[in-house]
């Protein structure tokens, strides 16, 4: 519902985009594209994928016809030594839900990177490291997921109280990111709350890609902090200025 809602999260996304230099392209590591091996979107023109159901019609009327970038997809394939295979797929809501708030004109080329479900967290971090040169080429790398994402115990009420355990894990991740404790974040399942906060890895792993491209002299800043529906962290982190 953040696609159409007006709240602190959506306003902070809009403010973030206004502060950032306009990107040449946007690469979104998607919590909603799970594959055997790694794929990268290579569409000339992206279709809008509605990978959700049971929501108001207003959401399905939204479109995000951003251009793709086969050239950047080819660059991703080269940087990953061929591991990221270009395919045509379109944009799922891990990409277009935040981008419709950040770049509503849909005039910046967008492509997605999938998550290899067979790879451990350390391999995802290493793959992210290989993408670091894209930053110098004007590509904005976005990891789109949720630090805490346990739909099995979500409270669907908008005014649901924040679960203490969810706030604790979310704060721990923010602290680790600020202190550059990447090894701790790669080993998140060793945290007592890791498996409860991220019972599946899909929503957590995109974070590792963004931290993997952090330079030695860069900080990690929180640009939004909050938990929706009791257990879904909407924290947004920015690497560098």
C-alpha cells in the first residue's frame, strides 16, 4: 500500500531522490525475483509486474514504464564474470513500488538483479562487491527488501504496535551497518533473532549487495526508520553521500 500511501516512508523516499544526483541507470536487487543462478533484466522497455494479489484496484492501475538498459545488463554480466545472465522479464514491485515515489516520471533506465536461491549469504555479498564499479559509472544500486520480514506473524492493522523483537533486530542491523560490521550481517542467522526476523532470506539479502559496494571512507546513513504492521521493517539505508 506504500505505492499509493502518503506517510513518512514515502515522503522520505521522495526526499532522498531529490538529494541524490540523477542516476544514469538504476540497478535494483529484488527480493521478489528468485532464481537458480543469477539473472539480470535486459529489457529495452519494462513491463510492470503485479506480483501481489488481494489489494485495492488502485494498485493494479499503476504503471511504471521505465526504459530498461541492455547495455548496463551486459556490463553487469561482464563484471560478474558471466554469472549474471541477461533475460527479459520486466519490473516486479520490489523495483517499481519504491521508484514510483522516487522517480515518478519513470524516465531513468531501470533493470533488476535476481537472487540466486542456492547461494549462501557470503556469496551474495561477494557478488555485490563485483558490482562496485557501476557506482563510478552513474548507476544507482538499490537493494529492495525488508530487514525484518516475517509474514507468518504480521499484524495487518495499520496501527499495530511494534513487536519488541522486531525493533531489536532492526536496530542491531542498523548498528552493524553504521559500524561496518559486514561479517556480522553476512552471518545474521547466528543472531538469536535472525531466523525469526528473516525466516526466508529473500528480503534480507538485498541489504548485503548495497553494503558490499561501500568504500572505505564512506558512512552508512539511515534515511528512514520505522516498522509497519508490527513486524515489517521499512528502514532505508544510504551508502555514501
